């Protein structure tokens, strides 16, 4: 507990130095002015996210992060009715009709940005609410103006894994078969440190943030588990091409509007398997985006989250068609902080892993975020192009290899079972 208090103190001190002005985050090809994202405090070691040993603290990590964002960025971020962070005075509209958009503008709403998601056949508008109208009331007003439309808050999504302290080097594990030629995998996360020794030789195609680079611990660690390579380091699909989209752009969370842009990029590039180690609220807008991806044969592989076994479902992992991943420890026991429920499809190693960290270092990492790339990498080996039938066959094929370590059959803790049991990606002796 003393350690927790000390860490929280560091968080508060760091948050106090954060710039209060919003930053413009550019997205290539968007003709309208960009909506400013809040200058959110960025989680850095050991600030806002270092894993604690007590289970109660583990499950509180994201909630603490959300509370800090809401406290320090109250001018640009607020909570939705369920306490999830949203961008203040912003409401998203998914493919509204011209008539509905005209009614919204007549009621005082202003278009902040328009993203044409050509590959998904959708258009996402971000509308600024009229002065004097709260975000909640504004959303209600839009739904009254267009009952058949799809409107929701512009939610923020956060990482689902934490640095856990000093690096733990893994012992040798069974080698994987060679990665099929032409294998590609997608990653939507925070920025990655492409100069890190285990990522410098990897083939990485970056997108987002108007071309600017914002390396961050979470995205760097996940990327290393997927495609990192080098002496003493093993990844799931070393040699594959990583398509990495940054929706954080140096901030503490990624907005749904930028997530939409990057899903469309993955669809345009035909990246069949996309790793999303992010969690957040259920959203009408995200529902439509996920449906558009999965119906086209893409596999979205997402972390189920670390809010605890009794926590409500987190998204996008809990959507039908999304592959939800939980984590287990070295003894194949589900992580005590992992969420449980029907959204759990597979379990993979999510503890005692050592991933790439900023500054060329390695850190021990823990959480469902870091189990997710194991599942995504295994699926990417067998699905090279988006195709609904082949995607289903890839999932069935992976399920056939799963080890049933929970109740007989599919269960809410382990899903269909443990996959990649012999894998231990990361830094090793």
C-alpha cells in the first residue's frame, strides 16, 4: 500500500506538469479541420501504470488512470454515464444522411472533422456540441433529431497491460516453425520505438499522427512480442511485416475517431489480422466499425482487460466476432486481474514476459495486452488475406490446438483454452 501511495504521488506530480493546451493531431487525407485531442498525461515508468503485487491494485490500474485523466484534463475530457472517459463537447455520427446532418447543423452542431472510411463503406463525423449544451444532452438531442441514426460519444481507449518492474529473462522455449513468406499483421496501439535494437531490423509500416513519431511503452512492448528480432529475443512472427497505427499520438488515450481511421487503413491495406490491446466502453459507433471489419473477413484480436473477474465487459474484445484474449501466468493460471466472461475466446501467456521498453531497455510486462499478440501472431500465420470463411477456419484451427485448462470445454476464465503453450516470447538468456 505504501508503494501504491508513492506511485500515486508521482502520478499527481507528473500530471501537474502536463501542458493544458490541446494539441492538433493530423490524419492524412482529411479535408476538414482536425478536432483537438486533449493533452493527456502519458503513462511512463514508473508513472500511472506500474504493476503492483496486490490483486486489488492490479485491477485498479486502469481505473486510477481514468480518474487521473478526468481530474487533470477536465476542460477537454469528462466521463460518460458509466464513468468512461470521453472527449468533452464531441459526439460522433456514423454515416448520417445529408438530411440528418443538416438538421444537426441547424440545431447548432458544428462539424469538427469528417473521415471518409472508403474501405469500410462508412463516413464518420465528429460534431461539436452547441454552446451551453452538455455532451450528454447533446447526444440525446441528436438521437431525437435522427432516431434511426448512429450517434455516440467520442470515447477514449486505453492500454490493457502494464510494465511490471525489473526484466525477467525467459528460459529457452520450443522454437516456432518459420513464418510463411508474406505474412503481415496489424497493430493499433500507442506509438512504438522503431529504433529499439529488437525492432530496428523489423519491417514496420507506420501510420497515424500525421507522420510524426511518438514512441510509447505499451505499443513498443506489444510490437516487440509480435515481430521483434535479435540475439536473445524471440517473437511470435519474427520476419513478418508489421503495420502499426498510432492512435495515441503522445497522449494518454486513443480516441474512437482515430481508431476508426486506422481500422479503415488496415482494411485498405488488406491486413487480415489486427492486434488491438486496448480496452474501453461499448459504443454504437465502435459496434458499426467492428461489424464492418468482421463482415469483410478481418480478424480483430483484442485484450479482454484487467479490471478484475467481476468487472463488466470491456470493448472491443466483447463484441461478437472479435477474438477476446485473456492472460495466464507461468503456472497456466488465469491472471487474477483478468476480466472473465463469454468474451474470452483464448488464453495465452500474459505474465513473466520481458518486452522491449523505451531507450533500448527491456521491462517485465504483465496483462492481457501482452497475451493478445501471441494469439494474433498465431492467427496471422494462417490467414494472409481477409476472407470470412478462411478467418473462421483459422480460428477453428487454433482452437483445435488449445489445451483445456479450465472447466471442461469453453469456460469464462480460459475460453477455448490455452494456445501457444510452448511459446515464451520476449527477452531471454
